[in-house]
């Protein structure tokens, strides 16, 4: 019988693929539907198109272009390391596999935008009166969710308890 303690978690890469597909489909929708349009959902939430040439919250927006190569390279390297880490996980560490898979899907989703457009397509917008949270997308949400799972693990209390019972 093969040892499945270190290889079973690669199956969670389906989650990366799902995040990537959902992210790219919603960004395609945003690019083609939201061009000059805002779709209000609630008084504090809408869909509106923003092109982000920088990093999170528009950091490095005016950096001159080198940031695209840097962020694409960073996404590819981090994703490769996380795939390797998923492969190394023990059988009971499902929550870590899910966290890594979410981060991989989000990182590659934003890297694809940078390669194709030289910017990241953001369209989800939360606000209250004059306060506006920076626009983001599904890739960003997946990265945030994966990071939240990792932080909960760091504090010794996994947010998800998905231990496999035999």
C-alpha cells in the first residue's frame, strides 16, 4: 500500500484552479461590462472597474513598470514553493493545504492580469460615506482567506478543523 501521508494534499490544487477560473471569469465580466459603469448592490457596496498597476491598495502604482515583472516573478516563485509545501504536509494538515491552495489560485490569477494587461483588474468596492476601501477582486479575497487561515494556525487554533477520521 503506498504511503499517502505526504502526497494526498496535492488534490487540493483543484481549489487553486477553481479560484483561478472564477477570478478570471469575473475579471473578464468586469472588463467588458463595467467599463464606464457602476453597478450599485447596496448603499455601501458596488461593482466598479479599477485598473491597479501597483500592489495591494495601489502601493507602487507609479513605479514605472518594473513592479509588473517583480510581482509576476514573486507570484510564480511563491506558488511553486507553496505547491512544494502542500506536498510535504502531513495527512491531518488539511487546513494548511486549503490555505496554500487559496493563496496559489489568487496569486496566479493576479499574475495573469499583470502579464496580459500590465495591471490587475479590480472591481469589488466597499465604502461608507467618504470612506472607501480600495477596490479588490476574487484573487485578492482568496489570498486574504488563505492568509487568515495561516494566521489562525499560527495562533494554534486552526479556523478549519477538517481532520480526516479513519
